[in-house]
């Protein structure tokens, strides 16, 4: 009975996360990026990535501060989310609409992503996160943001053209109509898009806290390691905003933004999603166990996924379509099956 209740709580949180992104988050980010005069790929790699990765950040934060040494939930959800982003989300975006990517911004994101995963492996191999690990993570992310801002000046390229599609309204029919009406009652007018953005972040934080609590309880009831729950169920659920936002912009023909969002989300997840909460915790005298025995293999698979994506993009001359999508989706399915078999 308790398993059913906690599973229902997880499902409801995942649905609310998805609808917040679909109805409010994307439109507010688009307007903010236009105010800041950001290119499509830069907006995807920073604003959209930061916002849609908020669940992972808050899950890691709440996992750290929750009594009982549950840090592995935060690390596992981020490693699992990174795999979901790079394999499933990029694969889904490729299946939605074929696109030719601009290799200049994508190479930037892949380079920093590779560095991020290498830093993650470094920390996990040590068996614990140190103050040096956390500080380096945050410094590298600052360098990434600087690179995003100035990349177009250093290596000139044309931004992608796209057709803006109107976001769904609150009263449109659909299976999520009840959730939509509730959210539309909570949120202000979309004209106040900065306020909409911040309210989205607050609600995402609250839902993330509930997700951590439910995940811990399910782990105890089923006697399954917290790392496994985090790598699979929690990782997929917290990545729903990334999936929704990437698919939406892929439909609009913004291939770079979809891919940059997925990769940029991973960079943010690893460098800030782990670096920030761990830095705070360590400064207050805490010790972070990296969960080496449970997470090393998944982290190595994550590192390999970067290489696979790069090979696919180069071999297809920076075009993503159904073939690329099927390969990436198949690899993620193989990973999930492996995790289930290893239980």
C-alpha cells in the first residue's frame, strides 16, 4: 500500500514538472533570452539548461541536507539524468525533426561536457568529494558561461532561423487539463514572464524536495540501493523538463538549441548541481561520500556516451535525424535494461 502511495506521489510530481515547463517555462525563457539578445544556442546552453535542470540541483541540495547520509541520491540522479539527456533527449529531438547542426557551438558544448564528466570521474574515483573538487566544478562552470557569451565573437557563425509556435493555453483540451487549470490559477499572466520564471523555479524546488523524500521511502520499502533508484526512476523524472523543452524547440526547427539544452543541462547538473550544494555542505564540516561502488560504472558509461555522440555527429556531417535518434534511444534502453538486470 505504501509503495503505491509513494509511487503515485512520484508520478504526480513528474506530471507537474512536465506541465510547468510546457505551459510556462519555455515561453518565459524565450522572452527573457530575447530581452538579453542571446543567440538560440546560447539560450539553450545557459538559461534553458539552468532552468530545466533546477530539479536536479534541488534534489542534490535536499539529498545533502537531509539527515542520514543520502548524498548518493543527489549524485545518482545527476549521473542518471546526464545519461538520459545525452542519449534519450537528444535521440528524441532527432526523431521529432531532422536538423543540420552548427558544429561550432556544439563543439564548444561537447568540449566542456567532456571536461565535466572527467571531473566527475576524478571525484568519484577518490571516493569522496573534497573542497577542491567542489571549487573546481564551479570555476569550470563560470569558464563555460564566459565561453558561451563570447564564443560567437571568437568563432563567428550564423544563428539558426526558426518559426515560433504558440505555446498551449490553459483551456485547451487534453488529458492534463485538470493539472493545467490548477497551474494557471497559481501562475500570473504570461506577460509577467520574469515572475513566471521565478515562480516556476520555486515550485520545481518544492516538488524536488517531495521527490527526494519519496525516493528514500521507496528505496527502504523495496530494499533497493538508493543509487539505483536515483540512476533510473528519479533521474528520468527530474529530466522531464529537459525532455519537454528540447522536443518543443526541436519541432520549431531549432536543432542547436535542443542539443545545446541537453548538453548544457548536463554541464550545469555536474558542475553546479553537485558543486554548489557540496561546497556549502563541506564548508560547514560535512563529508561527501561519492558512492564509488554504485556509481563508477554508470559514470564510465556517461563518459563513453560523449564519445559516441561525437562520432555520430561527425559521421553524419553534423546532421541529426531518425538514424541518429534510433541509435541513441537504443543505447539508453540497453543501459536501463542493464541497471534492472544488475539489481
